[in-house]
C-alpha cells in the first residue's frame, strides 16, 4: 500500500505553488523579452502547455489562465491553435482540454534519447531492492525536479511518485544534489527565484541548501531528512552525463519510519556512490 505524499513545499498547497511559480516565470521572462530573438507568443504558448502537471487530466481555459497568468482571451487563442496542431485535445462534453498526441510524441522522443535511463534502471532496481525504498532519476525543470526513471522495491511501502512527477528543487535531496554540482551563478539564479516564491520560508530554505552544498563536498551526497515532508527521508547524488546534458540526480528515499538517516548514510550512501560510478563508466563505454 503506497502512501500519498503531496508534491510541493509543506507550507504551500499545490495551487499556491503553481500560481507563485507562474508569476515568477513572468518576471523571469521580462528580461528575455529584451532579446530581439525572443518570440514572446511562442513562449506564452509553451507556458500554457507547461500548466499541465502529471496529476492533471483535464484543464479549462479559466484554469489555464489562472496558472499561466495570461488573460483568458489570450489563453483561448492559444488553446485553439494548440488543439489544431495536436498538442491539446478538446473534450467537448466537459469543455476542457487534455494533452494531445503531439505532446506525447515530443515527450517520448526526448525520453527515448536518454540512454542513461536504460543504463541506470538495473542499477536502480538493485538499489531499491537492497534499501527497501524508492530510487529515482531526475532532471531539473524550472524550480522542480522531474522524475524520468523510477524503481521501487516490490515489498516496501514507498511514495506514490512515478515518472513525470515533480518535486521541489530546494528542499529535496534530489534537487539539492543538482544545486550542489552546478555553477555558483546558476545556483544563485535558481535560489533567487525560490526566494521570490516564499520570502517567509526563504531563510530556512537557504540554510538548508547551503548546508547541502557543503555536505556534498564532504560526504559526496545531499540529504533531506524531513525537510521536504516531515515523514520522508532521502539522500541523493548528482552527476553530469558525457553527452553535454545538464546534470541528473539519483535519489534513494521513502517514509521515515522505513528509512532512517543512519541507515541511509551508513548502508545506502556508499552503494549510491558506487551506483553513480558504475553508471558513469557505462556511459563512457557506451559512447566509445
């Protein structure tokens, strides 16, 4: 029986998180608009598509307007165009949209090119069985980490997260590992957007990230013991594939009653480091 865990910061519900992030995107893109090569209409259309989350089946124009912070009339034009192109499908009976086959084709094409998923999966499953937890591979999208591969023990209680699920970048072990391996300038840019998301919680979030960066330098992994959800523990390691991709993160986590900090650090951490080392060797061998 899997436990239901909310996907966002504990002090914000899902809709608040999405609304704050949408406002943040508008502010971020104001700088991009100064670039003569930046196509605002295209960016807004992609923002409408980005409003769909893995938990969403159908969204109407009003919901899309609220999430994207665009006028409803503008959203209506975008959804009409995206429907004509196959990126959205209009469900007439309820007057709402779901993602169309063209979007699926894009996502499938992207995932099929990630050879690292196929290489990582047997190692990840081995780790999941050993830890009796869940092992996931993720990449960053804006202020989230998105699961692109996921393995869980058949006998353990694990989180109800799967491929496509999003978790926050600043309070999870997976996100912190990503932040630990990128450049200072990129990290500062991401954290500035996180700060704008919630000024009240920012000091605690900042301290957690800074501790994680130092932690990564000393023990080779990042932790999140109750920082994202009070009853969830996890550790993670990030690495850079050799094909020019952005860093990816692998985490191992689960309910705190099942995975203690001591167990994760003493038993799982050395094996997780070995997993990443073997995976990187496989990637080098596969590209030669």
